[in-house]
């Protein structure tokens, strides 16, 4: 595949539905963007495959289960093959789960907590490690860990979603550690806001399109001084 110097490559995990699918759709509005749209079951990703088919080669659907190390390594090999000598400008660790909205510190199921941690923290950590050579090769060198205000200290969300909140706080620390080790790459945590998706539910205040527009605008406005910080979808910096 030939990519002209004016094109930017994005990798989006969890691209088959929700925020990941909407990111893929909105990124395609800019003809400069190439999207590697990763999901764990490409054969069942009807909506994403439809978007990819209409995108004239600008969307490449990759098979990637964030909890499966070999699938992550295989996806890296496939991405390297597709991109040739180009890198990944924006790596968006978007895929995540929130299995039990109601779990509290004293009711949580440790197996569920482990699964949430594996998907929401270990997966993004390993994906960024494995894909680092492609990020290093790119012009923009940006890694976005899609986080949540539920992972913030001092944000009063009560006792619910404990496993998810602990995992997102862990993801935020990962962002901090990544930035400390690699000051040449921009790493941020970003909360997309409460959006109408399977995870957010229909009672969420905003449509997914509204939040994703803000997410893309925020990412495009990033500069190296923003690395190691936490932002919301309006581009405002958040305290940890
Ligand atoms: P959805 O539940 O709608 O979608 C989750 C996505 O993650 C799906 O594509 C799902 O794929 C994928 N996924 C889950 N587990 C895996 C896995 N093991 N391997 C690969 N993909 C996986 O969630 P949203 O789109 O709403 O959330 C996207 C991100 O935004 C998450 O990081 C979430 O924490 C964050 N966020 C969302 C908010 C909201 O209100 N919606 C608020 C704050 C943060 P599959 O279909 O295969 O399950």
C-alpha cells in the first residue's frame, strides 16, 4: 500500500461499535486519514465492514483481541505489512469493558475485577509496547489511552463501578509512566464524556457523535507539552 506524506495513520481498538466505530467514521471525513480499525471478531463486525467497504482502501480491519497477547502480536505484523514503511501517527487504546456497573469495594467479584483489569489496563499496556516501533516511525507519535472520569480521585461518583474505576485509575498511571519513560512520544489519557453507547446506556446526555467530534478535536490540538496529562472531550485538562 502506498501512503503519501500528507496522510496520517490512526489505529483504533474496539472499532466495531460504540465510540470506536464512530471514531472510524468521523476520521474518514478527512481524506488525509488512514484507519487501522481493530476488533476481536472482524467476521461479525457488519457495521465496520460496511464502513470499510465504502472507504476506498482507507480503512483496514484488523483482528485484535486486547486480552490475547498473540492476537496483539499478529495484529502488529499485519499492520506492518499493510503500512509498508509508514508508521502509526495516532494509537487510540479505546476498547474496554465495564462488566458490573453496580460493583462496590465490598461487593465486587474478584474474577470480574481481574477481567476488567486485563482488558482495560493490561491490554492497552501491551498493545502500546508491541506497536511502539510503528508509533516511533510516524510523524505525530501520539498515544491516547481512552479513560474515564470514573477513574479520577476526588470526583464524586459514589461507590459504584469500582472495578472499572480502579482499572481506569490504573490506566491513567500507565499514561504517566509511559510519558516519563518516553518524552519523545505524546501520551495522554482522555475521557470521551458520558455517551449513548452500549456501555454508556441510552440515558447518557450526549450522542456518541457529539463526544467523538470533541475527542478528535482534542487529539488534533495536542502538542508535546500536553504529554502525561488527562483531558476531557472538550479539551479541558482534568486533575487525576
Ligand atoms: P462499548 O461497550 O459500546 O464498546 C466497547 C468496545 O470495546 C467494543 O468494540 C468491544 O468489542 C471492544 N472490546 C471489549 N473487549 C474487547 C477485547 N477483549 N478485545 C477487543 N475489543 C474489545 O463502549 P464505548 O464505545 O462506550 O467505550 C469506548 C471507550 O470509551 C472505553 O474505553 C470506555 O471505557 C470509554 N468511556 C466510555 C464512556 C461512555 O459513556 N460510553 C464514558 C467514559 C469512558 P466487542 O463488540 O467485540 O465486545
